[in-house]
């Protein structure tokens, strides 16, 4: 077998604007508009620098509903750059750029192979004139998006190494539309050596023998797509062993930080803490769009609960980022703080919350061994406990005692509701 290396990426969504984000000034807006394009340019630079033998793209090159011709032109240009270095591209189309949407007359180089959406196909990957692997792929279209397309990808027994490439849902994915549904069991039962999958934007290796890999999207598009985004560099040895390296290519990261107000006593404390959180993220040397979440209880609760105050803090933090190249730009400041509650008084009240806290005390004041015995008896008495099976082993003494500790205030607050203040 011939050793080789390739890049896996997908869900490029070239030219797609960030979601749920208001204008944050010219500099940030321009960086956001360029971000997906810059990330793909960085992937191409990385592929050339690493002298890979192929780039595999697992769908959603652009969003066809936007009719984004600029995205297609820029994609073609980057493919030309790869062609100049004799790096072929193998791609499947996804649910956002299905086969029938590629109607623009923009010519791609001959080194780009787009897999059919009507049947599975097998393509050789050459290294120094010899076949190092075969790539099996099928694209997404309006006709097959509900089909288990992975089932159609059947490697040949004499392949030196086989790679399955498709855009779809492996198992359950609550936050994504179900496309090309399959299961991890079906993929791992196949003789395919490596599955390169697109559609889920979270980077994850679902299995290692064989590899089942989502590279995620190349640039976060909204506040839930946190952290580093990019591609995988995959090396396959002469013995068929796989090693992987993640490469961050996204120019902008979405990040979230929490600030517990328990130790803050003044307006200036809050301003300084926000500044501290930003400086910690600035060490990443990346452009960051930041969501700040205020939590806990303390003296600043009343200020935190006022939208006008939070907006002032946000605008002050944003003003500090103007004209900074590696900006850490807050775009949201969310209040999840709580008022200080007098739990001693609460225990004396003749209501449901008081009853709950007094019931908690009957267990909470016992020695630890007796607390554990009571908790385990309570769990055993619940009919749903029979469904825990092997997961019973995860309910260690430490886990149960921690749950008991948290149950005092968290349970009482659930009963109090958001509007109950003392």
C-alpha cells in the first residue's frame, strides 16, 4: 500500500452571512462578510503547504437559496489554485447546494470531481501514478435527501484503502435537518476504511475503527457554533493506519464566557471583569465575537436585571474594540442572575417551598453514609431506575452527594419560579 494524506472539510457555506447578529461596526462587519471565504482560502493554503494528495469536501459548498454567484466564482478560483499544485478535489453536494442547484455556467478545473446524485461512484486517488485509495461518493439532491445514501457506498474487496464520502445524518441530530439518515452501526459494519461525512457543523470523530468523521463547518455562523473551526489533515500509513490533525482556519471565533456576580460589588467591578474576560480571550490572537452571560447572585443583581444598564456595559465593552485587528467584540450581554434569598426565613414559611426545604433538611442534616443510603433507596423506588442498566455504575457516592448539595437551592428556585423575590 502507498502512504498518502488528504484534507477533509465540508459545510463551507461560502458567502453565508452570520445569523442573529446586528451590525457591530464597519471593521467587524467586513471581517464577518469575508470570514467563510477566508477560511476556505486558508484551507487551500494549508493543503498546498502540506503537499496533500487530495482535498475531500463533504457538501454544502454554498447556500443555493441565496443564488450566490460570488461564492461559486471564489470556489472555482480556489480549486484552480489547488489544480496548479496538482491537488485533486473530490466533492459531494449537500442539502444546501443540491445537485440541481449547480446551474451557473462557472467552469471548474478538470481536477475537481463532483460525485453523482443519481448513483454511487468510485474514483481512484493517485499518488505518484499509482492508486493509493478509492473514494466512494454520492451527492445530495431533492430526490435522495431522505434516502440512506451511505448504504449505496460499497467498497471493493481488493481496494488498498477505501473512503466513503457523503452528506448526511449519522444517528440523531436534534439541531439539524435530517438528511441521508444512517446509523453509526451501519457505517462501522461496512468494510469501508474511512467515512468522511458532512452536514453536522460540530467537529467530531464518531468512531476510530473504521474512522467516522465529521469535520464540522469551516467557520462558525452563529453564537451556538462555538470555538475553533477548520479542517482535518489525515495521514494514512503504508499499513493503512490513520492519524489526524485538526487545523483551525476560521478567522473569527464565536465564544461565550460567564461572569458570576457573587464577588462583584460595584459598577466598576463589572466593567473591569468584562475587560478581564476579553483580555483572556485576546491571548488566542483571533478575532472573537463574544457572548457574555451574567450568572449567580449578589449585590449587583438589581443592576444586572436592568436592560438599560446591561446595554451600557455592552456598549462600553464594544467601544474598546474599535479599530483593533484581533478584536474581542461582545455582541450580547445576557442576564441570568438571581436575587439574594434569605433561606432561613424561607424554611419557616408555610408554603410548598418551605415544605420542600424542610424535607431536604431531613436528609441533608444526616451523616454522609445515611444520606447516601436514603438517596439510593429513593432512586431504587422509582420505576424508571430499572432503565438505567449499566449506567447505575455512574452514580458514584460523589455524584450523588453533589446532586444532593445542588438540590437544596436549585430545587427550591424551580418551585419559586422566576418572579418570586425575597
